[in-house]
């Protein structure tokens, strides 16, 4: 007699046949896994092929000026022939060429220098890519060119570089300006998962695809520069992306992304307050990178007068509004 507790189809002790929906789910999971594996293989092969096809390196434009600044062979530009010296320092993923509009205005009364911090532009790429190293590079640059107490102005994260230089050699600096930058080590970039998710060969492919997109370069530029900046032509696009395509640039960018945006601890920035140097803080009033409080907090932190805000300007006020920025810098040169 059969046990009433055992279903009829299992009276012999055999396992219950899989239910239809479970069988279908199993087939779908298998197919999805196979599809993803195939896609991974195809994308990887395509990435290797694309990287091989685009492995050529761009050359720096002809006629560049270089000087040995500490351990970095440093590329720089010069505008003007008479007057006191002003040294301009760019921010993250920028280069000396960005200063052209402001430098032309300043050069009417000053000799203006702009350098490529190591890891950027066409200077030698020599890690570590941090404020201490770049600040030392700036001090060595000033000494190599025998400049007498120049005013130093840093844009965005370049503010940390000029702050470090002033702290390293206060006797050799004539004044300090922060342009759309607070010099703080905020950890920006360090928490980003991008450098860890995009490993080679995918990182290289993504970088090269982005750099080769005129639309992407123009869109990013327009977003931070604002409506008063002219649309980049082909030469303008090349000016921004070519430094990322020279020998060693991709490796340096990878290292800089992992290290995060250049900055200094709050106490180190606040140490500027004790230095008897004239200081200025100049921001675009609509800078999307910083809060509305940042210019005032930065000026108080370093002992500068109330900040100068450029109306309707964004993060690249040095490009969109060179005349007001130059006017705001002028008191430092007296």
C-alpha cells in the first residue's frame, strides 16, 4: 500500500521534475551569461584593435621654450618685454596656452610668464603629481629665469601650486593670487571609481575616443567657460587636447586621476595668512565648481581683502573676462 504522504509521481522516491518556469529561467540565465561573455570578448578585442590603430603620438608644436626647473624640463611661454614679472600657473588638465587672453592684456604693462606644471602640457612628466612637487618646480622656474619677486597667480588647482611656492620661498615672491581656486586638498578625484573601473585596454580606448571627439571637447569647454567664450575652432580644440596625446601623457593622466586633484591641507593653506605678502582672490561670480561662499572663505583663510567677483563669469573667467581679471590683479604689482 502506498504512503499517502508521498505524491503519486514520487512514490518511487525519484526527484520531482523541474517546474517549467524554473527551467525557462535557467535557460535565460545561461543565455545571458553566454551573451555577456561574448560581448566582453568582442569589446576587449575591439579595444585592443582600436588602441593599436591609434598608438601614434602627437608631437609638441614647433618653437616651444624650455628651461630646467629643478628636476623638470619645463615648457613655458612669455608675453611682454617691459615691466614687473607675473607668473601664471594653470589648473588640472590645463596648460600654459590657456592664459593667452589674459596674458595679452597684462603684457601691456608687465612681462608675463606661464609654465606647464609637470604632468600637464608639454613639460617633462615626472611624478609625483602633487602640490609639493609642482610648487618646488615653480620656485625652481622663477630662480632659473632669474625673476625678481614676481607676482604668482594660480587658476583652479593651480592655486595650491602658487600657495606652496609662496610658503617654500616667501622672500622670492612679490604677491599671490588665487583665480577660481581655493588651494584646498578636497579629495576630489580620489573617491572616483573611474580609474579603478576603467582598466586597460578600456581606459586607453575611452580616453582616446573622448579626445578625438571635437564635440565632447567643445561641450566641456563651453560648460566651464560660459556664453561669453567663443566657440572653439579646430585649432582651439587641438590646443586643449594635443598635450594629452604626446608621449607619456596617457600614463601621467592615469597617475594624476588616481592621486586626485592637486591641493593642500587646510592648515597649510591658512599658513599663507602669516606671510607679509599682498594677496588677492578672484572668482567668476557664476563659477559652477565652487559654492557661493568659497571666494569669501578663501580670502579670509589666506588673509586677503574681500574677493573680486567677475559678474556672469564661470570657472574660466581668465578667458571669458581677461580685462576685469587683469584689473583685479593690478594692485599686486604695485
